[in-house]
């Protein structure tokens, strides 16, 4: 676990490979347009909150609004903590903090619309090397 704090203006990135996962894309495409819009609004709200939080796991506002909690026991990532956020009833977003060593940035690793933790874990494990080596450049 890291003991660092996010700065007042952290950057939030998405791990492209995991967010383009076919299962997620299929599930998202099947949602009615109002539900897609609601998910995207909730995601934008989460990203805005993460950009300005003192810490992405322990901030009481994130815990209340998005049920932020550690996402442990999945796979060890170098010098980072995994955090789970809830968007609505079933959607889950898993983030890595810090995104890379020495940064205060946050990397959104994986998302599911059906609360499928096995799928989230499989995605994180499948792209572990890429996630460990991730940098914004």
C-alpha cells in the first residue's frame, strides 16, 4: 500500500486496453441510451472528484458518493493500491493509485456494468505487465 497523497489536482487516465474490453463494450452498447448517458455522467463526476481529492481511497466524500474501498487480493502491482468505486447499482470501476511510481496520478484500470469481479480480476491479471509499466507518455 502506498502512503502518498494525491495532490489537489491529480490527473486521471484510463488504461486503454482494459477499457476497450469486448465484454464491457458489448454490455454498454446494449444499455438504453438514457442509461448510457447516466453511466457517462457518473463516470465524469467520479473523474472530476478524483482530480481534486486529497486521497482516492480515504477521502470521505469519495467513500460516501462512490463507496470507495480498497480492492485487495487481486494481483500485486508495484508500489500501488487498487481501489474500487461504485457507479450506480452494478457498475464498478477499479483504479490504480498512484498511476506510476512517484506520481500522484490515478489510472482507471477496468470497468464492469454487471458487477462481474471475476472479469475485472481477469482483465487486471491479463494486462498486469502493461499496467505495472504504465506511464502517461
